[in-house]
């Protein structure tokens, strides 16, 4: 099965950050030095770096997102463990969101499975983050979606959603290795959005920012994005620009 397999992040103090993601966010060992929630999702692999993480607005890598069935529960659990997390907010018609940074400065977004006020009555396992987390999105940034989308589609990824956020100067594009089709064939349809966040696999999110001329990367030896590995059965998956390659 072709899937987003491993997100590599270069960090200082690999052991401490792994402990945070396991003890606080509830991830577990996925083998080969990787941690995550399940085999259907991308796993995280931390690689030792020499200098701290200093993110920039033009960076190729932006964040991961963890989707949960109850974002208020997730925020309360994180605060009880000493993590500063923003109050959940309905961000336009994009999603019901909150954010925090991990101990090394990487952004983690929380996304509720539902828009604010739409959540049905659910029985949740309150011992788990937000009642049952999954690593739903890996978000990269580009200044030219037309230059990268042909490659993404050639790998067999399915477009799931397109979300223009014009007042903020960007558009979000979502792709996944799946045969599933979104509920509305019009990819800008609002009903595709929470549906996308509820998928049991990790989705590639591309933030197209027209003001970004060139995506930036951290210097050699510095903390930051180390690449995204796709698990595939010989599929020709490679993008130098996005630092994506097949295992």
C-alpha cells in the first residue's frame, strides 16, 4: 500500500522530544526509531541536529495536525500536563482549531472532527488525547502550486479538498493516497473539510502562499524539516522541491 510513511524532523535532544510525543500526546513506538498513533498514519522520526529550530514564514515545512473527536477535551488534557495551547476557535469555514508548540518549537495544530457546534453526542475514551487522536495532516508550504501539483497527482494521490482563505493570502490543498472520493465533487465544497479531517490516514496539506517566492530550508546541521518518506511498492515518488521521496 502506498502511504505517507515517515516525517523526518531534525531536532536537538531526540530522546526528550520522543518522550513528549509519547507521554503527553499518546504516541507509541512504530519501529525503526519512529513513533506515531497507528500504521495507517505517518510516523515521526527525529534526527539529531546541532542548533535550535528557528521557523520562518517562508519555510517549506509548516506543521503537523492532530485531529480529535473533542478538541475541548484535548486542550484540557494538554493544559493539565503543562502545555500551553490556544483556545479552540472556529476559523472561518476551514475548521475548529487550536494550536501549541512542542518543546523544540515545532507547531502542532489540533483539529476537531466537526465544526464548532456541529459535534454529535459521542462516547469517548477520555484516557486518550481528545478522545482518540490521529495524525491527520502534514503541511508543507509553496509559492507555486502549479509547479508541484502535477507531480503529486502523478504519484496517484487523490485531491480531497481545496480551501481558499483569500483574506489571509493563501489557499489550502489536500491530497491523500486513497481511492475514497470526497462527498462533494466540487473540491471547494465546505462539506469536504471536516470529512477530510476525519480520514483514518494522514493527508498531505499544501499551503499555497502567493507572496512566497522561494520556499526556505534550514541550514545544514540546524533543526527543521528533514523530508517526507512515502512507503510504496516501487511507485515513482520523488520531489526535490518538497523533499519527498519513496522508501
